[in-house]
C-alpha cells in the first residue's frame, strides 16, 4: 500500500506562486502515475495535473495550463506542483493521488486512483 503525503500549502495573494510536494515515505514514485486534484467547499473534486506512469507526457486541466507545472524530483520519490499566477478560484484543498497505472482515458478521473493523501490547504485571497 502507498500512502502519499502532501505539503507546501498556505495563504497567498492573487498573482503569487506556491509549490506543493507529494511524497510516499520509504517508497519511490517512479513506477506510479501521480496526479493532483483539488476540492473547494461545496464543490466536486477537480482534476488539476498528472504524470503518466510511463513516458514523459504531462497532463493539465485547461484552467491551469500555462500556469501550473507538475514534475518529478531527481530522487524520483517526490512529485511537485509548481503553481504560478494564482487566482482566487484556485483556492481549495489540494490532494495527491497515486496509482500503479490508470489507463490514459481515465487519467483525469478520481476513481482511477487507489491511494490519496490527506490534502493540503491553498488559500488565495487579498
């Protein structure tokens, strides 16, 4: 079983940048698909970004494309989400989701991921 843990959330102003981290203690994430989802109060979970298990392709929601970047650390045990030009609508609890290999068509679907972190809060407010 994989237990991911998120970190890096906080309070920022619109236009600021923030980097979130996702790691599984004692495990490498190199052989897993890793995705970021977010959920605001009263809203459904929303896909943000994902790293496919195989290959180098990354995937983004239209709402964050060009502003957010998902990447793997050099040690292959941490995945980052760099968030730039943050907007108030980006405020949410951000979750890291991990699975051994969802199919491409399910990469943006929460149900495709077996393991979830507890989440980290991101607040964007002036």
